[in-house]
């Protein structure tokens, strides 16, 4: 990770859960991190005591991933402040605990706006900055095992969440192919069950469905991000699937 010291990383959804853990890990590894999230004050509060030895710093930037203009303004601030970005972690995500037949178009729109369109929009803007400044770049897309197999967990429905993650798998591969020959690597990280705030943030108690089921912690995923980014540039980890020991595939 030494070569990333002082370099600039953008982490979306950095106010809690996996995004917050990734932001902390990057700062502790001397990376300058800009967190994108709607809850700017929460990011600042959570990160105020997290520091690198010398170069690691954190900046909170209010950004609504569902709005193109908000993403544009956030990346413009990064460009004006730092000149470029070297690392992008597309982490912002949402889930819906409503059965398909009970949900509405607005539910699906929010799901895909955050999990797919916001993800693509951030990737395009970050990649353009990396290419224009001719820097070594890394894009990490936080995906899910639900992007590889449609599975269900006890007492919990995820609606079209798997569909959004299947789209994310394809979007990652498309980005990898289009950036072939550049100095930008793209990795999709697909965790199994992770104990995070996503259930609370989306008005359903996901935690109650996880009782007695093996789960990962946010720090486990943050460690994986540090690992893939820290590999030599000749190494391209295109996909990394991480399951908690003992996890099985659940059926409806």
C-alpha cells in the first residue's frame, strides 16, 4: 500500500457499515479519502478521530448518489481540491424488504438509481479523471453474492436487489473491457452476509433474520479492499467472492 500514500480515494456510502470501515482502513494506510454520502455530519463525526501516521486524511462531501447533478458537483469538488482521483470504491447500496408483488415502480427506481446508475455515473467520472491525469487507478465495486446466485434468507425478501447486483456484475466487466490497455484496474468484491446497518437504513430488521447465521463484519470487507488495491500493478483481481465460514445457499 506504500505507493498509494498521499493518493486520493473516493468512497461512496461512507457514513456507515462497509463504506465507513473502508474509509477508516484507507486513511490508516495513508490514503487521502473523500467520503460521499448524504449524511455529511455523520461521516465527520465517525471519522474525526481516525488518522493516518502522516498523509492519511478524511474529507466529508455531501452527495446523493441518486442525483446526477449531486455526483457531478461532488467530483468537481474533488477535481478542484486535489486535481484528480486515484481510487474509487463504489460502495453505496440499498435493499428493499418488500415482495415484488407488493412493491412499486418508485421502489425499483430507487433500487436501480443507487445500486446501478449511481455506480455507473461515479465510475465514468472517476475513470475520466484518472485517464486525463494519466495516473495508476483502481476502481472497486462492492457487489454481493446475490449478483451471482439469486438466493433468499429466512424471513427476509430482497425484492429486485439481486437483479441490481447482476447488473453490477455486468457493468464491472464492461468497465474492465473498455479500460483494457489503460493503467486502471477494476475489481468486483462480492461478500456474503455482512452484519451492517443496511437493514436499519431501509426500514426493515435484517439483523433479526441473521440470528444464528454466520456473518462477516465490515472490517473483513475493508481488509479485502486493502488487499486487492495493495497488489502489484501486474496483478488484476477481477472478481473476489467472500463468504463467512459455514454460509450456505438459502432457498425461498
